[in-house]
C-alpha cells in the first residue's frame, strides 16, 4: 500500500496552524514480520498519542520527572512547533514509535532549538539555515527491532531531502544508571569511548551548559553505548562534545550531528510519489 506522508494539520482549537515547509511524499516502510505504518501526525489526537508513548517510556520506564500540563503525556513548549513522525501497529493502530522534527523556520519561531537549552550551539551558526533538529525519539517495549528504527530513519531522511535540509542534530540520551553502574559512571565511560573515533571537527564542537563531570570518575571501564547511539554512529553521526546533564530526565545527553550526505545510500534514494 502506498501512502503520502504529510505533516499534521493543527486546525484544532488548541493548536493554531503555523506555516509549514513543503511536506514529504513517501512510501511508508514496513518490515516483515512487523506490520507497521509510518506517517506524519495530521491532527492533535495524533500528537497526543505520541506524547502518551513518550510519557510511558521516559517516565514509566526511565523514571524521568516530567512537568506536564496533561497527566500521562510528555509535553514541552517545542511540541507545537514540531512535525511528529509516528510508527503505528497496523493491526491495532497504536503508536509504537515516534520522533519529532524542528525545522529551521520553526526553530526561529520557537526562539531556538531544544539543544540550545542544553548546549552553547554558537559553533553551528553557519549550519542553521539548513539544519533540522531531531528529538524525543522512543519506541515501545516489544517493538525495538530494526524494522521500526529503519522505518523512522527512512522517513526522516526523506523529509530532509525533500525540504533541502542537509544537517540533522539532536541530543542522544544516556541513562545515568546505564549498565547498572554508579550514577554518571556509564555515561562518562561512553563519552571517553566515542570521543576516540567519532568526535566532530574542532570548528563544530559545542560545550554543555550543565556539564556532566566526565573526568571525575576513576578506572572507567569500556561501556557499550545505548542502541540508539550505536545506530547513529553506524550511520556516520559525529559527537559534538561532552555530555550535558539533564536532571529532570536523569540522563547524560550527547550532542550529535549527522550530515545527510554521509548517510548510507539506501537512505538517500529518492522516495516514490504516491499514486
């Protein structure tokens, strides 16, 4: 089945519709044996479904302290400016994966990106006109197979290509108790690991506003990064600097950058238009 992916309408009373970039048209991805559909949120109810999933994962699984105007939903001030990408279980219609994207135009309307809150992103000033921010990525437990991640990333790349965006940035979170180690130790170990081969060029490196004391741990063992970070690195992403500490989510957030030109060819193929 071929479907046109389009950004959501915000015509509901509680979400006035801002101007949007040209929407992507793409073939949704499905991966056997997973029966999934990929699409962009069109209505407020779609966004609410994504926010409920985020709350389940971030608060329910990871113990984040989420301040929200709507119980059971992860909502922040950037949501109304973002496009929300959804992966659904085709049988039940439930949202099982999500990402949000903040385009350059919407970042200007929002007064900056989410990453600006955690890092001094001044070194990226020249990239901002064609830079999209990714964030709030999560996949429901039981669906964290490669097919869902592939579907999300294919749609993200298609969106960037159609809207002539050449750079993606985002904060990749590391739980502070990753691998059962003491608070912060795993994140420090991952930082010392990834900086060896995946650090960005000096002119793009950024500094955290609330830094994790990554040099304050002795005898750091090699710690495997979370699956999402490993996936980014396999796609050619670069780490922009040491992690910031997010006390509400109790995570260490690594600033990461991906150039669309560095993505594997399978993500850069022009998508098919809907018939």
